[in-house]
């Protein structure tokens, strides 16, 4: 069975709240391109960015675009080569259910939960310049230790080595009394 391939389209959509100038700068770094190609990407038309990639590569592109502040559309690659759809054609062909927030469902087995992961900014390290280590001789716990337990062992004695058994430690249990079953009989087979 041949591997499923995907095409990646970009139509100029950005992540909500993203600065368009910053997004364009980020994409210019990713594609190592000039302003003319960027204007073509942000023309509002659906532009095929990558053709016939596997699922893992498609997810990497989606994550890279998302980190840059842009949103891509991933579609199953058609084995028959055809021109890339325009934005209107794409929206007309995709009659997917939407909810009140305007969200749409992706085709099965596309996308990744990595797209939903928040970008984690590392926390600054706290100032620990005023901390120091205590000397190794100084105990960590300086509280008064409790007094030793007074256990009376005067009645205990030690047996010589390799003598005795553990039978004297065994708990003696009374056997369970069996019920009287003398009145029971085996039923005969009636055929």
C-alpha cells in the first residue's frame, strides 16, 4: 500500500494576535526569500508551499509555520496532478462542520496535538549568589536527638550457631472441623 502524501498550502492567514510584520520577517528567515516572494505568499490566494510530503514532514511544516505566527492548510495529495485550488475553491470543496467559534475539523489522520501545545518561555533563573554550602562536618539537623529507647533484653539469650529450627516460631492453628456429610448420596442418572 503506497504511503499517503500531503500538499501544504498557505493563503496568508496568521495566528490570532500575531503581528503581520513579525510573521513576514519570520517566514522570510524560514524560506530565505525577499519581499517579492513574501508578497506573493500573502496575496490572499492559496499558494502551494510544499508538494507530496509524508505526514511527519507535513506536521513539521505546520509547526514551523505556527511558530512563525502563520497558519497552513494540509491536504491529501491527489495522485493526478492538478493546479492548486484558490481560496474560494478550497472553501467550497470543503463542506466540513463548523461550530459557533468558526472552527473546522481537519481530515482524518492529519494534524497533530503539537499545534495545540503552548509555547513555553523558559523562566529566568533566580539569584542564588547569596547562598552558600555548609561545611561537611556540620550536621544538617541541629535539633537535640531523642533519648535512646530503654528496651529490657535481660530475658533473651543467644543460641549457638547452626542450632534450633524455626518451628518454635510457627503459629499453631487448630484444624477446621469438617462438616458431617454422611446423609448425602450421589443421584443416579435417569435415562
